[in-house]
C-alpha cells in the first residue's frame, strides 16, 4: 500500500497532518510524527478522497481528526 506516504487534508492540499504507516483491514493508520507519534489516527479507507504521486488526500475536516484518534 502507501506506507510512509504523506497524508494530506483534501480541503487544504498544503496541510500535511501525518504519514500513513500501516493498513489495518479497512483502515489506514496515520501518525503525526513517525518518531514521537503524539497523535495516531485510524482512518477508514473510505475517507481517502484520492491519491497521486504517493500522497493520500483524505476527505476529513481538520476539526474532526480527533474523532479518528486512537
């Protein structure tokens, strides 16, 4: 899949909120920092709006990221 791919918010394509590090069933695991991992998100694959050049764009508002935090 797209391990170590930048995860960006679709509404603001310049805003990287983390890096995809793994896949778990129908979800992608995204961390905000690969070393510290202060925030870890479990985001459904259905929230991937599109991808290109090894970047994933998620259709998730920044204000709702906390809903996916684990």
